[in-house]
C-alpha cells in the first residue's frame, strides 16, 4: 500500500523528532560495527532486506569518538548488508554524502504504522474508501500526484506522534503544544488539497476531488 509521507519527510519538518520520540517496538534493525563512506552504509548484521528497510526510512549512525551522530535518509537497499543513504532532503545529483567512519552504531526506527493510519484517514476524508472494488485495492494509486497530500500527511503523523508522547514528564507541555500546532496545520492543509484522480491509469484525469466537493456529494 502507498503512503503519502515517509519518515524522511517528517525529519524535514522536525529534525530532532527521532531524538524526542523513541519507539523501541518500531525499530526495524539495529547493531554496531557498521561503516560508512560516500553514500554507502555496510553492516554485517544489518538484515536490511529481511527487516523491510526501504527508501524514505531513516538510519541513525553514531560513533562519539569519530564525531558522528546523525540521521540520514535511506536512498535504496542494495543487499542484506548494504544500503545507500544521504543527508535528509537530498534528490538526484544533490545528495549530500555520509561521513566516512567505521565502528558505527546503527539503528533504523520507523513511523510506518502512523503513516499507514494517516493514509487511511486521508482516503476516508475524501470518500475514496467507498469507491473500492475489493478490500485489497490500493486506492492511493488513483491519485495522480501523491505530493498533493504530503503536507497533510506529515502534519497528521506529527500531531499523532506528539499527542501520544504528551501524557507526562517535564517535556509534556511542549509536546502537547506541538501536537496542537500540527493538528491545526493538518486541517489547514486538508482544506486546500485538490486530488486529481486517474482510476484506470491511462494518464488522463477522471475526476477532481476536494474536501468541499466531497462534502457536497455526501449532503
């Protein structure tokens, strides 16, 4: 199924997110003795394919003695032991390479469950869940430009994550404030979204749907 945002998208808005929110049960893989050079990360125990690591995930690389402690966007997975990564936000020939280092601790935590829940929420808001011909159909593929929902997806995922962490502790009030901010931003973004639908994948628009038009049809 296709999500509208990735973990790397979240870090573009909140660079410290994975330091603020650590979900051990959503860690795909972790270990030590990894090495990095240019765009390559090699880890004998990475299990990158088995762990279902993919582009858009984020890898944390750390070796305090070598001055490395950063989060990098996964570009591709080459094998069980190697993936390609770069500074979050790179594209095409504009990727910024990794530091050259050895004996690195590595960890890949994901917020995929939150992205998936947000995907369903967005499809439901536009009434697309009622158009499915079967339970397994990926309705997101009908949307010609997924970026039309990216900002709304990022905002809702962040609101969900911060709301879930705002229950107590000395930083609770700050996290609650962030949750409220992103919840409002989500509503603003969803109100502006305009979905061009291509149901038969022939490259020609079949329908244009906005939140306002969906509400009108439901009335």
